């Protein structure tokens, strides 16, 4: 499952105030390949354990991927 297919997760992300943020939903491998033409760093991003997976990146550095809303909350609230 991808974030794109997980509508509840997309609604959760949309409900947060995330100015200057970019959400790049990646579906299957075909979608990832198409997106990677313009955003080559997404080629290394993949779902973990078959679950929707979020990668939070700031200042050209990505945190470890997370697979739950609670983990994503923690990562997004950490401003360091």
C-alpha cells in the first residue's frame, strides 16, 4: 500500500498545517519510475513491510522512514 492509496493518511496530512511542504505520493513501481524522472531521489524510497511509508526530509537530509501516524506526528513535530 502506498500513501497515495491510503486515503485516511492523505486526509491526516492535509489536516496539518505544513507550509512550504511537498507531499509526493508514490503508488506502484510504474508511478515511482515516472516521478523519478523529475525527482531522482525517490528511487531509493520504498514501502516498508508492505505498509504506507513516509519519508520526511529537511535541508537535503531524510529521516528514517516511518509507517504509522504516531511516528509521523513525532517526526513532523521535531523541528530540529
